[in-house]
C-alpha cells in the first residue's frame, strides 16, 4: 500500500511539473552580492574573499522526506531548486580558474593599479574594464609600463566574466556578469578615482 501511495505521489508531481513554468533567469541580486565580494577583496589589496563551502556542505536548505513519500532526490530531479520559479540561487565565484584570476588581480592592484588610480592615470570604464586616462599623470617610474598593466588587467577581467558565467552553467550570462561588475567597480571606487559615464566622458568620484 505504501509503495502505491509513493508511486501516486510521484505521478502527481510529474503532472504538476508539466504545468509549472521553470524560469532560468539571471540572478541579479546574487550577482551583485558576488561582484561586491570579489571587488571588495581585490580593492582591499588581496584580502581573501569569503571561503567557498566545504566539501559536502550544502548551499541550500534541506528537508527529510515524509515517511512513505517520494524521496528528496526525485523532487530535486523534477524541480531543480536553483531554477524553480521564485528561487534565489547563489552565484558561484570559487573555482581554480576564478581564484587564480583573483590572485593575479589582487597582486597587480597592490603593486601598480592602486597607485595609477590614485594618480588619475587610469580609470574604470562602463564595460567593466580599465583604460588609460592620462599617461602623464602616472608616476614617472611607472609610465613605461602603464599600457601593459592595463592590458594585463583587462585580459584578466574579460576572462573573469566569462569564467563566472561558465562556472554557473550559463555561458550566455557573461555579458550580464560583466554589466553587474562594471557597476560595482564604479560604486566601489575610492574618492578621487576616475570612471567613464555612459557617454564615455571621464568623471571623478
């Protein structure tokens, strides 16, 4: 009898899922949180971002199935929690590739990027990159390497946005990840740093 009840429940769930719209959408709130965490740790000169969940740790709420009911794995298979309507998934920003990018960007920020931003030689762009604003504003000892520093930084940033989208199983999110990060780079900018507005005009924070 119990097996019949469980089978009936599974059949009902299957029918219900057929009527449910599964929304695979870009989690803007989660992206903003992830961008703020990543950017904050870079600007804080290499401070470690919040640790990734330990092996075996769950990122969501769990519940035991009621006795005699379908198992949680069946429900998860039918309605993936991350994509069910109304869910708020986290954005994954910890992979070996992303952590390596983070380390390079943090090191570069400490060694050269911060001073170039402080002097107004470079600034943040509207597409999540950095650009040379005034080469003459750079400290004399750094002028020769400004363009190569900017190129290296932008290479890492471009890789970062693509890597985050892929790490979350949606490569098509790369442009939205970039847009979210672009906004947060500017929001996180220190007073006196430069950024470009939507018209490409340099503004000082």
